[in-house]
């Protein structure tokens, strides 16, 4: 009875399913948590960088105080690094918080929003949560068909979501295609460019997306400190856009949505070039380690530009169960409409090796 107080579109939402925690698997299977390898959530296998760790330690003594609700120091760091004004920055409790904030600020039940097949599951979730029309555009080779997405824009469309690189497929749009999309997209439609994995890209593959903000006031670039910077547990994201759009988002943003430890860690992490470079190096080596194994075992996979690889197998649910029973957590993709595929995050060399070992065992079983 009480559930009927919520709108139909809220009751119809299937909650976002995160990667299975180590503790949960340990309880379910009776395993030692120390023996479990988690490669399900695209986390940084190096953990938090030393500068960020030191910043967190320094901040512990002042936790009885509320955080800086405006995030002045972190915004100053971001503004300096990316050459933007602080009036263009919105901070979030991870980038998911910002995606939800964008939807809540601009979408109503009278609007529509466009995203790609196989794109990040949060896009349809936040659109549905506002009662807006969901327009899913068929992918090309598991990636965004930008021309078809532009053609799908309707008079009531307010937001287009683009993940680049895309999660869970790892596909990448070319910078020239993105520029063309922005040039041809109606100026009254917001384009959310979600770049959670951009730090893992080689420089020649990266889009100069932040510089595009000067030309396209309807562009919102979203990034995170959860992946390459190793702060997933602290939850820090940032959105960069025009001052006009940022002002609206900041009106709805909760005043203390980024806690003091998170702000301190992010301020330190953004300056830790050595840790970032090592994270990228470990990821590149791990990508080769995994994809070489897939090729050797005759398993097809999607070329990825993130810190994960999606590979195809016969019975993905059975293989996933086999992995879990042996203490290896990876990510099923049935919820993305990919029932015969699994996604594995890149870990430390020994973690990757454990995954490969269990994969070989499954194929020989």
C-alpha cells in the first residue's frame, strides 16, 4: 500500500548493482577474505597514493567540524590544473552524484534524454528516476553511434549522455567525431561527456574536452577521483561546465556532499603526478597481461581504453559462479543486455595471474 505513494516510474526502477564486496563473498562461500581477488569494480589496484594518504591523516584531527561546503581549496586546485574558473566547477560525492544531480536539475516528466546501448547503467537510472522518456540508441561495435544519437534528439530532449571511454565496453569515440557532434547538436540540449577513465588514455587518444567548454556552453565534462587517483572509497567527482549551468547545479547540490577527508585527499592526489603515472603504467601492463591470455585461450574481447576488459564466453553466469567459488570477483553484464559477456578489472600482476589461472581451470573443467 505505502509503495503506491511513489510514482510508477520510481517503482519500476531496478536498483544499480555494484560489484560484490569481498566481505559478502567471504560470508557466502566461507572463504578467507585475504584469499579473495576483487576485479569487479574498476578500482585502482595500487590503492590510495602516498600524498593522499598523508593528507587524510592530517585531516583526522578536525573531523568534528563540517566540511567546506563550497570546496574552495579543491576547486582552486582543479581550476589551476585545468585552466577553468571556479565558477565552472561542481563537486560531487563521486561522479555518480553529479550524474544524478544533472538529471534532477534539468529533467522533468515532460522531457526526454538520449544515451547509447551498452552505456553506463546510471544514465537510464537517473533519467527514469525523473520520469523522463528514455531514448536508447543502438550501439555500433559496442560503442556510441554519435550520428544516430544526434538523429534521436527530439524537440523535448534536454540531455544527451556520452561515456568516453565507455563503461562497461571500454570503447572510445574519436575527438573529431565528438567535436562534430557538439557542433551539430542543438544548443539548447545539454551534452554530458563522462570521462571517468580519461587518465588511462595515451595522450594521442585524449580529447581536449575541457578546452571545448569555451566554445560549447551546453557541454558538461564529468570526471572522477575514484579510478586513476585511487579514491573510490572517499567519493570525489567533479563536473566542469559553463558558469550558467554550474550555478543551477550548485543550487540543488547538497552543501556538504563531499566530506573533509575526501576533499583533503583529492587536493593531494591532483598534485601526485608520480602516483598517477604509476597507476597508468600498471594498468597498461595489466591490459597486455589479460588480453594476451584471452588471445591464447581463444576468447574474444572488446578492445578497451579503460582499466577493465569485457570478454565474451559461452555461459557467463556459470563462469561467474565458477570464479566466485574460487574467490575471484568479476562483473556479470547481463544487466547491460550482454548475457554472454563478463567484465574484468585490471589488477596487480599477481591478481591478474590468479584470474587467468581460474579462467584456464574453468575452460579445462
